[in-house]
C-alpha cells in the first residue's frame, strides 16, 4: 500500500464521513471498491468462489476507520471466513483527514494439534502499527511463506489417511451433562462411519435458533475453528430442518450433516443383503425428498453423489423430486413383497411349532456375539455401532431338549430416524412373532440405563412391549461385583421382569439364561395348551 493510496482513501472517507474500502489483488489491481457507513462496511459475497485449503483468496482488504480504532472483531472474522491475504485498517485523522496509523493482520498457519492443545490459540498474526510511509513489509514474500507453511501443515495432518475430518456440534436448551452424553454417542457414531473427529462444540441456549441452530456469533467462531483444524464436515447432534440446512449451507462451503444423516450413512455402509440395501435406500430417499432445493446453495451440492446437486433450474428440480417419489413407490412395493415372503416363512415355522426368541437391544450391546455363543455360529460381530443390519436366525436346542429359533435383530439407538424405523418395519416384524425377547443391556456402558429406556420406548412404539422378556445384563466381566449386584437388585425391584447376568464371551455364564428361557417358554406353552383344552370343553358343553 503506497502512501498516496492510503491518503486518497483517508481523504475520501473524511469528506463523505463513511468507511471506504478496496479489495486489491496480488498484482496491485483494485478488484472491488466498497462504501459503508461511519461504523462498518460490507464485503461482497464470495460464497460461490472456492478457495484451496492451503491457500488464501489472493485479495487483501484495505479500508478506513473514522474513529481511530484498530482492527475490530468483525474485521478479524471477515479475514478468517473469507480467507483474505491481509486485513488492513487505515486510521483517519478527524482534524485534517490525513491517514494515521495502519493496523494489519493475517491468518496464521497453525497445525490442528497446536489449535487443540493451546487453550488461547489465536488464528491471527498482527503486523506492528505504523504510518503508511514507514511500512516496509515485503507483502508477496510474507504471503508466499505463509502459504508454504499452510501446505506443509496440511500435508502432515493428512498423513493418517484420506478420511473426512469433522467437528461435532451440539446445541441444547437443557442440562449440559445430557448434551455431553449425547455428544459422546455422536462421537461413537462418527467413528463407526469412518469420520475423524477433530473437535466437539456444545452451546447452551435459551432456545434453539430456528434458522441456524447456533447463534450467529457462535457460528462464526465455529467456522473459524473449522478453518484452523482443516475440518471438512460439521456434524450436528440433532435432526436439522430443510430450512436450517439451507441457511447453514449459505454460511459455509463445508458439508453440513445431522445425526439422522450420519446414521443413514452408517447403515448404507453396513448393508450387505439386497433387502438391507433396499431398506436403507428407501430411508435415505425419504430423508432427502423434503431437502431437495434448487441451485448451488443446496446442502446436497456439497455432497458427492447427493441428489439435487446437479445444477440449478426449477424444471430440473421438479424432475428430481418426481424421480425420487417414483423410486420411493417402487422400493415400498418391493419391501411389501419381501414382507409377504417373510410372512410365508414364519407360517412354516409356526406349523413346525418352533418358538421364536429374539435378541433385542441397543446398538453395540453384544447381540451378535451372544447369538454366536448360543448357537456356535460365525455371524459378523464387531466392536462398533450397527455392525449388524441383516437379521439372522439360528436353531438352538435348550437343556430341556426343546428346539427354538433365535433371531439376531438390528440394534436400536436413541432418536432413531423415523424414516429408518419405517423402512425396516418389515424386518422388525420378525420381533412381533417372538414368543420371548432377550433384552440385552451393555452394563459396562456408563449410559446403560438411558440405553435400556430407549430400547423399551422403541418396543412400545412398535407395539411389542407386551411380549415377555428377559433382561440380560451383558459384559458383566467388565463391572465389579458390588456394582453389578446393586444394578441387579435395582432392576429386579423396578418391576416384574426377569434379570440375569451374563458375559457373551464366556460360555459358563450362559447356562442360567438358557434355563430361564426354557422355563418361560414351558410356562407359555403350558398356558396355551390349557387355553385350548378349556375352549374344547366349552365347545363340547355347547354341543
């Protein structure tokens, strides 16, 4: 910035009593001129112009301040969000309109590790305030060295793989402790989806912002934080409305996804059978349909392969919506035919008089491991959420020489997306034909009580709460004896439920569970035989 240019800006600003600014490229050409009021100035909208992650925008912003103040928080926020080369504020002398001190700042190429470990880390570097004639900074050399360091830091941070990097965002109007528990579960979901979690942010508000969820100031802080950490995705711990997705997408070029979309993504990764893939696709399409909008500001223009991201145009948008509705109708018909086929298979089991016992529970509670231990099977069992999507049935002979069918079912989770529950209803009907449920609880999990209540709520919603059940406390080997006894007593006193303690990886602990299954099935069968005999007696008396 030459002294002549600084003086010209200052004099014009003094005469008009307005802030005046110019965006200058690296060749020294003025690209834009802006005029504000006496307090602030608006910069042009750059949201459609992408910037490489290891480069600045190639523009520096020179503008005047009429009150003698240095760089304001708004100036620094614009510097970070627009990735400008420099933010420069020229003080204007109120007496004669000559330029005063020049304050300037640039972004610092800090590493993600430095950002996370330093509690007071700042993304800005400040040049010493000087008058325009004394500025001796080699601008191009400064910018080139900063970009080279940014590129090096980016390369180092990406050495752990090409996985997406995310910041988890929680907004609550309730207790912070509940929000922290929910965020811990969201982090597990992110890991299961193969996403690297860079940071977690929780904001407590009196009310959730209907437009951007977060407050505007907090959103700016979050976007700056994402730039520092090199994050690609913002994951919100709630289901976002289409309007909220649109508003957030207008504020940033980062991918915006919510809890429901993350769960759907995990399901799409895990689905192996054709039936599972159809159910997941149906749930995804039902989720996407109300979120289809026109133009590049669509949330799904940020997502690879996202429907609705193929360009603007109202006609094209309507065609996309029509295709999605047609596809939903075809998938629903296919699921209905699968439901009928499942019904026929269940009729065969009924004719063979084989009782069905279903293992239900929260995701990652150990249901597949228990099925393998009971039936000597080799169903895929992993220490991650939603490892099992396709239900599996196996025969099991109980100690009383009674044969049963054991079902391994899809895991439940808090706030399960309604579309997912609807799409998997044909699969979940298997639970409805069960004579007995084994409600498996991971007692080693600190949130086991909330998880148990979540499963019971979903069973009530599915109208399966009346089926007799055994509460099996799994992973007992990971909990000390006194705690386990206290939990067992608490649950036994809380209602008329059967409680057993097991470890699915230890066959010796499963005998009490098998005996209790046999006893409850025998009682159930005996009751049904008595009812049939009673009905037969009534008929003979009528005759």
